[in-house]
C-alpha cells in the first residue's frame, strides 16, 4: 500500500512538473524579442527607433518567413549587442534545439560575442544538465542547442547551424581595400559558413559597409543576391528614409546627434559615406577617377589674401525644395589652373535661392556669376538682373547631356588642372563625382562643368579676359 502511494506521489509530481514546463514553454513562446530584451538587460535602451525597425526583420527570421537578411548600420549604434549577442540567446530559449554559429573577422571578436551571450544565457536556466560543453567559443544548452564561433578563413567545427550570424567580417580599411582579403572572406562565407546552414535555417550578415566589393556587395552582385533582404540605415537620413526621418536627421540622436555626425564626417572625409551612410564607392569611381583628384591650399599673400586672376561662380539651380539641390561652385583661376574653393548645396525655393546668390556673391566677390538656362535658372537670372547689379551671365544647357558635358571636361581633372582646396564641401562633393553618372544626385557635377566649360573654353579660344575678375578676398 505504501509503495502504491509512493508511486502515485511520483506520478503526481511528474505531471505537475510537466504542467509547469508546459506553462513555461507557452509563456516563452508568447514572449516577443522586443519584450524579452528589457527583461534580460533592463539597463539598456531598446526602444530607439532604429532598433525597433531592425527587430521587425528579426521577428520575420523568428517566424521563418525570412531566411536571408543583411543589416547595414553605422559603427556604435547597437547592432551587435542586440542582433549578435542577445538574439541568438532569445532564439535558443524559444527553441532549445537551436544551433547557432557566429562568425567575425577574427577569433577574438567572435569569442567576445560568445562570452557575452553565455553570460546572458546562464541565469535563464539553459545549462541545467550535467556534461554540457561549456567553453568560451563553443557552449551547449539543455535541449541540444549550441553556440559556436568562427573567424574569417577558419571553418566552424561540429555540426551545422539553424541560425548563422556573420558580424563584422571586415576589420579595417586596409582589409577592405585588399582584393586578396575580399576573395578570402567570400570564399570563407560560401565554402565554410553557408554550407553549414541547416535546411530551413536562416543566415544574417551584419556589416558596416567599407567597399563596393565587400562581403555584402559581392553577395548582392551574385546570383543569390535577389534572395537577400537588406535593412540599411544611414547615420543621416536621406531621401525615402525607411524610418521616415527628415533628410539630414540623425539615426540615433541620443548617442550621435547631427553635430557629432558632422564632426565625424569632417574627420573621415569620403569614407564617411561608406561607414556611416552605407554607400561605398570604389576608389576608381565611375567617369571620374579618385587618382585624378589634386589637393592644394589656395595661393595667398603674406596677409592671407587669395591671389587669383579671377574668381568665378557657377550655379545649377533646382525648381523647388522637393526636387534636386541648387548648387553654387566657387573657383579661383590663376593661369590655366582652377582652384575649387567652395561648393554650396541646398534645397531652396526661389526667394531663398535669390538670397543665397547674393550672400555668396558678397562673400567671394566674383567677376562672373554663371547661371544655367535650365529649371528656374531663367527666372532667377531675370530677378537678379532687375533687382541687383551682380555680374550675371546666362549659360545655355549643354545640348549633348550631362555625361557628355562631364566627359568633355574630365581631362582637366585628370591632368591636374583642377585643384580641390580644403573645405567642408569636399566629402559630399567627392562622393558625387565618384558616383557619377550612376549616383543619386549630379547637381554638383553639373555646376562644376558649367564652371570648367566657361574657364577652359575661354582659355582654348584665347578669350581669357572673359573670365578675369577679383584677384583676392580677405
């Protein structure tokens, strides 16, 4: 009788244990990644807009409706803490059979991610079984799941992965510019990592863009490219921003506001557009080549006054704030050299545009202000002639088109006749030149070519006097 009672008690306890486990599993299944994060790391802020947006993609991975995801994000914006460290632990808690592989540019970084993930998994009761493997680079949980690491060039050991995350496969600009390293990274991805993906599994590539042909660029250019979904969030909002920010708004102003980003942009130069805007361009460029660019300070006298035969401004105007940019290129001419001093660029309505023409003319005192007969350029010309004494000259639009116009003046850049002077305008200006003619905007290119056609056309025809102007600016 006592034995029967003991058996009955054991059965009751087992049924109770199973019911508790069922309820726990149901509670876990109902927990979204967004509600789970503040549970495990309440000291972090998880409701920033860009993190919520990324989670919408990770939720699709969890649901099994998305299998291949790329996340492009600037440095220090929380992409790894959420997506590489915590998301795998969440998935392993949801399904203890989940096997995770995380790959990085080297073993040290991958191990750092693994160690942090293991620290979070411990208090969640995932290690309640003796004999589990538990090293920094490879640990297992009760239920059969595991977390393993790999580095570029080294295959992950053991079985395949249900969730593969590649985070930061590029360490430095030197690696990014090395075709040998890019080949190595792609071979590692295709031969060592992708082949470990289990049927029905998902793969995530988290990267700060460095180069057109970095791992993300090469995958997207491959036959498999159309199968990937890309979540790209630039540090400064651009047109058609996925978060519906205003153009220029910071991605995470709580960490890097617009002033901080402007400071970073000034330090990085053109690299800013790759690392922070996720829009890398090749060093070779398109029509324009990076190797053609010449940099020099403008000539000055002992007092710091600019020494030029003339200063010229060229405007490419847009019709409204909703369209392209209005651009003013200012250059000093000495002999047969053109020193680009400044490039102004903004979206302006006609009254604002007129004020900017007057303001920039007052600063630089140009002998000639060229305004193209396009968009609202004619209206601006007429208004300025009627209301000011500025030296406005109408310039016909180039009949053969933008590319032909640029190609005609390209030899002057290639030959070192066009010099870029230091200034805040340079990163965006270089970016547009190197992206031309396939880039989003070409307004700065247009203004530059209006100016160069005037200068070098006058030199070629012996009409140098037609571009003579102010010789100095204090």
